């Protein structure tokens, strides 16, 4: 074997590593150098407590609420802040249902604009929409009388003339944002109650 041939074979057996191999080696070295940093328990607890309360609890929905209620995101945050105040939730005349009236924008003129909270397992009575209703589920879920489940983050619109009732999941309360242009309950006593309450 000539000296040149031996050098060629030696060079072939010691090829430079590929970029992928270098990246994998570098990644392994960097990972071994990084120790996990655990957050301060008190700080973590404060952060979790903060995002568990309105308005931060509903931060993923700010833009959709702004569109639904015809408000700026800052105005939506102001409205959501009220949800953390127990005395803001008013009785509706229906057991297990409370709401907070929303001061919405001009495009919702003539509509009932509210946040509504339904207790777990509640059966909301059948009603007919005399005008359009649009609902954004903020928390929990319910199943309507057609068997369709409505979960957090879902936006639904019922046109005038549609008729349904629903049942809230037994797993917890359901909180919605709603813009209603008219509703009428099927049961006569509930229609009378709605008239008395001005709804």
C-alpha cells in the first residue's frame, strides 16, 4: 500500500461530523448544564391565585368579548373585573341563575347584554328566541335539548324562532356572556315572571 493510499483511507475513516450530529451533541451538553429552577412557592401561589380570578381568568376571551359586546378590550376588562365581586351578581327570578348586566356598545342597542351564571346541574326551561341570541361560554358547559354540548370557548348564535332548553353539567357552574334580542318562555308562569321583571 502506498503512503498516499493510506492517507486517503485514514481521512475517509475520520470524516467531520455533520451539522445534525453537532447540533445533537451541543443540545445534549447544554441540557446537562441546565438545572431545573423551581419557582418560589409563595410567588407561584400568588400567580395562580391571580389568574384564577376575573378578569385574568377570562383573558383568552378578551377579543371575542369585545366583538360580542361592541366594546374595547379595556372596557371588557373593566366589565369582567365586576365578576369577582359577589354583590355584582343579581338574582334573575329563576333559582340557580344570576347575572351581571354589561354596559355594552351601540351596536347592541335594544339587546339584553349580560354575563350569566348557572349552578351545576341546573335545567334551564324551554324558551323561544323572539330575536337573535349569541352566547359565548366562558366557563363550564351545558347540553341543549337537541343534545348539542356547548363548552368553554364556544360561540353560538340562535336565530329568531328557534326553541330550546338546556341542562348545565353537574361538574360545576356554567358562566356565559350573552347578547339577547328577545326570548319568551314556554311555561306561562315564567312568561309572567319575565314581564314582572321587565325581561
